C-alpha cells in the first residue's frame, strides 16, 4: 500500500509505538486493568518491536502476557539514590529504609502464600520474617503493634495495590491501622513474579556489601571482547539518557566519553525515534528534552510553596560563585519570606521552618542534576545556569507581574531539559 492513506497509517503506528514506549519508561510494570490500561494494549500490540529495541539498545528485557507487561529496567548509574519509591497517597512521601525492608519481606511472604491473603495474616508473616538474626543485628525490628508500624505496612500494601500486585477484595487499610478491622486481597501471582528487575537472583549473589551486591545483581555478562565492551558502554549511555535528567561528560570514564563522542548522533537519534525526546547538546553534557513534560517524577518549576522556594533558591545558587552552605540558603529563605511569603503556606512562614524547606529544595535540585552536595557545601551544576537568566514571574488574572509563584511558566527559564 502506498499514497496518503499509507502515510496516515504509518504515522498512526509510529505514534502508538511511541506512546507505548513512553508508558513503559514511566511505569515499567503495566497491568491490563490498571491506570494505564490503554497503554498496556498498545504495548501488547507492539511487543515485538519494543522488545527488540530495548534489548538491543539498553539490555532491558520486556515480558508481556494477558495480565501485565514488565520492562526490567536497570539504571545506568547505580549510585543515584535521589529517585526513591514513594507513597501511593497524594503526599507521595519517599520510602524510608524501614519501608523498603517491609516491602521486601511482604513480597517474600506473598510469594510463599496463597491466592488470597488478609492484611493481618500478612503482618504476622512479616513479623516472623523480621525476627531473622541478620535483620535484628542490623537494627531492624518489627512488631507491628504500634500505630506507626502499621502505617508503614499500610503504605507498602498501597504501593503494591497501585502496581497491581494486590487487588483489594474487602475492607480498607485505615481500619487495619486503627485496629478496628482487616483487609482481604487477591494476590496476582503473575504480576508478583515480575517484580524483581535484577539480572541475577539475590540468593545466588555472593558479594556481601550493599554496593557490591548491587553491581553483581545487575551485571550482564563477562565482557571478554571489544564488541561486548562497546555494547556495555552503549547500554549504559542510553540508559542514562533515557532515565536521568542530564548526562554530564565529566561523570563519564575516558572510554565512555570517547564512545559517546563518536556515536552521539546515532544514540540520540535512536532515542528520539522511539520516544520523541529531543536532544539538547551543550559543552558540559546532553539532556533529552521531553516536549510533552510527562516522563518525570520531579518537576521544576512546580506549583505550590515548595516548588516556588526551590525555584527561588535555584536562581540564588545559579548566581553563586562557588559552594554555598545550607545555613546560608536558610538565611536566604528567611529573606525571601519577607517579599514572597504571601504566596507560601502558613507553615512555611513559621520561624524555624527554613532548614527543612532548604532540604526539600536541595533534594529536588540534586535529583534533577542541577546541584550536588559536597563537603564544602552545595555546588551548582552547569544545567542550573539557565535559572540565572531571569527572575520568576507570576501571571495573575492573565497579566504577568514580577512575583513569587510557579503557577505559570517562568520567563526565560526553560525547565524541560532538567525535568526527567
């Protein structure tokens, strides 16, 4: 078939393929009845193409069946802890170490259990597993008798509900937390089986240290030829460009930088073709810009008090000559509150709130590759320079005026490069 109709059909097929790929990058575990059910259908329709692309370019395997699609992503950088699991609730608070441990124990209990489980029964199994001497020696204890411990387990269960591992049959988690009731779940075993994303099972990893175990769990093959080594470099670079806000050249080894210099056009073109991300190349590195502002878990600018304070501190840091101490940033927040506090929440205007506000802002800036924490203080990174070219503005009732909120686009600030 040729002609206009063929072009329309080909364009639609490419758009559907791109939509499916973007859905997998944002939510690597999709279910047939989950919030991305339409995208799941597209993934099923284009499974062969997607599987071939991901395996060839990043070494990620894609498994699909009638219930779920699972892209087994491994990060390009194993030392980045700035994108944690978050609560499924609106607050989206990051998981603590304690909740990560609970999540692992709950998954292990579900794997050994039946097709249905009550939350109270799951809690009993978690408590038994937590009695392991190694966990106790590491300072991890669970009794689940206190309310805060039950809240931790409820947060874990809600994450599993959002991922589609569990399906609620009756009851609600609030009743369990308050001690007035229980909850019954269906366990979707096929989805549960797709949860681990490592290339090796944790039980066969021999290393003992956390970092060493992580490396071993994600290592693919023994690289005994130039071809395999080049492929490993290409996978790592493509993973970073797909997953991280920005790739800085000075974070790469000499071999990685040499390979990227030779293959930059090819790698970025392949990513653009599949995802629609647009490369922005600078002297210090590369960012794949998302024109649709969708593939991100941390936005900037963002509405609300914390988003506004982050934006103001970004401008302050971008104009700094060197490292800035957090105490200096807290003092800056106090000064800004005089001018901009009318746009902030009441709690943010309270005396003494500044250090916590600074910490939240820095968490976002570091996660977006805009700043880094060092022993000397907070150091701006090159991509932060774009926040030094203009002051934030707010548009109120359709008219721009100099002010203090991020509810509207910010003049001269181009945030999309750093949002992913």
